């Protein structure tokens, strides 16, 4: 816990009085601003995200609640964190703890609340409230406005015996030989020079920190590149192509680029499993993250340090854009819908993808598979060039398919690896919401964590092997085309 700012007794008494009045107002139903109502740059700390995500399913064994704030905070003088049973009349508080207690942990901009075992029961909905004034900004002492317990159910979640409902989608168990020429052709059309140009541009931003103006500028630039590619292919404005920012509580949006599928049809070149079961309402997600961070000095550089992020994760963002260009240039129509997701806030704790995946789960979007690409271009050992295939928090059927894909379409082998939470990426957000997800990268976990220049001013284009990006990308192309199912040409 960080040190409290120095206050005179009079100042401390005034802060306590204001906090007490705010907390009293919350208890008696006065209208208080919630984080969603607080404008960016307002007086008090804003909650960027909470866990569990509102409206999602969790298991009864849930052990903690998390709040992520816009700035470092400290524990206030009064107030509780309360868990309510929703649906009872009057509302029933099933558990509460003072903000100053052994259950509440504050570290920087994060708050963790430990829950007692046996508190939650399957089949119930719960709501969490945080009293106003329970936390305050470390810098300046502005009070947190609180999260109210109300009919609006700002922070509610449901408890299911097994947690999130598993989306048991149909994915190919074998490869389709008729797809091989198309996969080879698409991979042959990918231009390393285009990807290099994209990485150079992305790394020219001072950083792409998720709460920075340069992060916003980078997101707008990437959005415009997709619009330009769609225009060049004559597809902009057509009902099958959309480029949509996904707004968050912080500045920098994520981006969802959608190529709507056309469903099944006879005579199409596609995997037989996709032919038999495909639908335009089934979605395949190819993800990467746009934000970058400098972790060389945790107290200063996280927000203000130079972070070019050419490889982490500019390499995957560049690959996505080039893949999109080739798909449109070839006039391919798809059976299933393909979405390219460019996330913000990954480096902070998967913020952006958690927002998106929770939104899709609440809307019951039928995501059949998600593939995450994060760091594609660092080649630690040129004599042992491999694709890292990750086994933790990934789907067994997708892993089996990826092994077949690498064997058939890639020119280098795979090596299985386990992150052990040393290199978490956005696929976790999809697994946590019951979706099938998969992750491949430039190599096994030690390649991702050690030896490269990630999270520093030195993650520049000179450290990226474009050849290796293309080799890892070849597996991504094969995987996506096998699962999404290409249909007919549009020209």
C-alpha cells in the first residue's frame, strides 16, 4: 500500500466529514454520480473496469472482487463494500466489509476485495455497492463517488454452478485438402513490406498507452487504414464490411473490423464441417492489441515512458491489416463472419478484451472460435525457429486443429508452451466468458518474456524479423480459413 499524503488534523477532519456526508447520502438514496456519469477529467477517480464484469456468469467459488481505477487511490475513512442479494424485497445485504479491513487490498490503482468462502450460491444474482468516499485519489485527495446499489444494477453478476456457460461451437476436427491451394495463395499474397510500414508508423507514436492522447491517435490511424483498404477494394459502405470503434471508460477505444459471412452454399471451397454447420451469425475472432507500455520504471514510465511497441504488439496489428487487405483484394466471401479485434488496454490487465468479451457474452453472440496473436516477430534462436502454441486457458479442440494447421500450412514446427501467467494475453478474456480460444506467438514463453525488448523504449522495428512474422502468420491464415469457411468470390 502506498504512503498516505501528509495532512493537517483540520484537513483530515474536513475530508472525513465530506466522506461521511457522501456515504450518508448513498445510504438514504440521494442521487450521487456513478463512475459512468463522471466525465473524463472529473474531480474524483473513475472506475475503468470491475471484475466480475457486470451481467456475466461466475462460479460459486468466486474468491475476489476487483476494481481498477483511473489513477492511484488510497483507502478512505468511512464506508463499506457490500454484496447484496438481488430480487429480495427489501434488498438483502448478504455480506459487507469496511474499506479498512483485512478483506480489502489496495495497490496503486487497483482494489481487491477477498470474499469469504461459501458466500455465493448458484442460481442467484448479486449486486455490489461501494460507499462514496470509501476511496480517494492519492494525488489531490479527490473522493471516489461510489457505486450505488439500485434497480439499474450497475454492478450485478449471476452465479451459475459451473460458471460461464460454455459455447459448444462446431470447429473442424480435420483439414480440408481443397483449401490448401487457397491458403497457400493468401499466404503468398501477404506483403512483408506492408507490415513493416505499419509497424514503423505504429512505433513512431511516443507510446500507445491506453489512457493517452497518443494511444487515441494510434487507434484513429489504424481505423483509417481499414477504411482506406475497404475503399480501395470497393467494399466500403457495403453491408458485409464494417469498421467500428468499441468505446471504453478510458480514452483509447478498441476496434472491431467485421466481414459478415454469407452462410452455407453448394459448391463452395470450405471445410466440410463448416459447410454442414455454418451460419453468418457464427463469428470467428482474430485478435491483437494496439496499446503499448514502458515498464522500466513502474512509478514513472508506465504512463509517460517511450514505448514504441513495434513487436508487442505492432507485429500482430500489422499482420491483421495485411490479412484484411488480401482477403478483400481476392474478393473472398466467407461462410462464417470474421471479426478482426484490435484491443486497447491489454497491457493494463486485458481491459479492452475483457470489455468486449463480456459484452458479447451478455448479448449471447455466437463466437465459435477466437485466435489471439501477441508478439509475432522476435526470433530468439534462429537455429530453432518455432511457433509457440500455448496450452493454458486455451481450448483443446482448437489446439488440436492448430497442430494440424501448422503441419500443413506453416514452414516451421510448433512448440507447446505454458504461460504460467508470465505472458497473459487477450484470449484469457474469451476463455473466461465460456468461448473457445487459442493463442500462438513468436515462440514459447521464454522467448516472449526474456531477451526481447518488450515494454521498453527499445521495442523498435530493427528487432522485428518480418520473415518470422510471416511464418507465424501462415498458421493464423490457415487456422482462420479452415474455421471461417471461404465461400465464393465476389468478382
